[in-house]
């Protein structure tokens, strides 16, 4: 049995004295993480110590320390190195810990950094993790930025792989809905002859029984923008018979994107938000439409019918003009 920590807490006088404080929990979690990782690494090294060819135990050369950053603290892992197998004439030394932990950071910590850095500035994301997590390495804004960009490069490599080698699903998705929108971003620093703004196209794909995936491309500067979006659709399971529907705000530029990027076998619709806005605009237009008088008098019945017909035709005109 291993003792993690000793706490000297007096009697409870207020709500602040109840339970563990964040400052108390951090060293406990760090110590617990150290014990668990040490045991796991030791078992892994013993499992891979036999030679993969003749299955005889290789001789131990020495021990070294390897840094490993986790969510619950920075650890110094004891890493053994094994000599080459003398029976197989293998001279290359083996370092199983370096093979197991090549990046020296846990995927969970890297995921948290990338997730927060995608929503907050790098300094704010690093400060938030430093406030909540035990003392670990790589939580400054520079490392947070580098790890986030590394995740982005991996996503880019996966998409480029899909572009170069398209996958064909044996059972493509039956239905797929794609919501797209565009925005112009101003350049922070411009030089003579440099563009002052560029357009970003963002969207999300929702496929039946396959979940969803978000995407963002620089529309007019990225030569692979169109192929990138098409690759993401294939990753989500789009096939030749997939019922594809595109939702947007109806802007003219997005209409052109839908026609050239998503193919002819798709339906372009307004999203509910912009439909509601256009219906509200139609309601305002109705205030100024001509309307038929109450025609209880038989002599005015003909004029009333004509006015009612004119009102219906005008309303249909406004609907066709503002909703399509």
C-alpha cells in the first residue's frame, strides 16, 4: 500500500472547509499518476524485452530518464535500454519507452490543449490549463500553439490522403445534410500589392448513422479548397446515391459554390433562420398590399373578387422573390 498524501484539516467552520481544495487535489493526482504510469511502463518493458525473432531475453544495458507530460503532471519515467540480441547478431539497441512515448506528451493533454486553443487565444488557453491542472510541462502559450498546429497538420495529412486515394464505402450514407456559411477576414498586416482580406468557407456535415464533421477552407487562396470539401464528404460516407441537401443563407457566392463544389445531385435550401427572416420581411410588405373591401353589396362583388385575386398574385410574387 502506498500513501499518497497526508492532510491536516481542522473542524469545518464554513463551506470552504468541506472537501478537498484544488490545491490539495493537485499533488494527490500527480502522485497517483506517477504510480500508475510507472507500473504500466515497467510491465510494458518486460513484455517487449524478449527478442522478436528468437524470443530470448535481451540483456539490460542501462536505465535513463524520459520526460512525459500528462494531464496530472510532468513525470520522469525510468526507461530501460536493451542490448541487441546476441543470438540473432542484432547490434541495434532497443529503447521501448521511447518507442511507446515518442512525443513525450499524453494524447489526452494534447487533445485538451488543441480543443481549448481552437476556441480561445493561446495565452488564455494555457492560463486556464495552468489554473486547473497539476503542475506539468508544455502549458505555456508557445507550446500550446505548437501542439495545436501539429494536430492541424495531422488533420491536413489525413485529408490530403483522402484526396490522393479516395475511399469507396460499400454502404454509403442514405442522407446527408451540409450547412455552409462564408465570412471575410481582414488581414492583420498588409504590404503593397497584398490582399487586404480573404474569404473563409465553414460548414458542418451531418450524415445518417455516421455522425458529423466540421470543416473550414480558405476559398479563394487554397487551390485544394474544392477537393478538400469533397474529400470530407467522402469521409462522412457520401456515395453516388446519397441524398445530399445543402443549407445556407442563400447568398449569391454560396449559390455558385453549391453548383460547382457539391455536384448536380444535391438540393440547395435556405436554413430556418434565414427563412424566418425573409418571412418576417414578407409580413412587413403585406402591410402595404392592396386588399379587397367587404363586398356585401352585390354590385361591388366583381370588384372585390378582382382585388382579392390581385392581392393573392402580389403575395405569391413577394414569396417567390424573397424566399427562393
